């Protein structure tokens, strides 16, 4: 087993994590995962940038949904 980077110490306010209840947390978690994959060489710089851009668009649309009914994102 390799070097330990993190350890779960305790869980506060234990509840299910869902896009409806924790959108801000999930956005930052996904972005951190993308950046970690880039740092490890699993994603190229352009792939990471494109994925981060898409993630940011999804976050903006979740906060402010399209006013046009039936418009796909």
C-alpha cells in the first residue's frame, strides 16, 4: 500500500449527498477530481480544460435553468 494522503476522521451532519441538496459540494468535488486526473497525467491539459468548461456550464444551468421549455443542455 502506498503513502496515505487522507484519512476520514469523522462525519458531521451525516446525510445523503445529492445534486439537489449539495450542488456546490458536488461541483467542487468533480472539479477537484478533474484537476487530480490532469496532475496524474490521465487527462491532457486540453481535455481537462474542456471538461472543466462543461462542468461550469452544467453548474450555471443548474443554478439558472433555461427559460425556454424543451431546450436541451
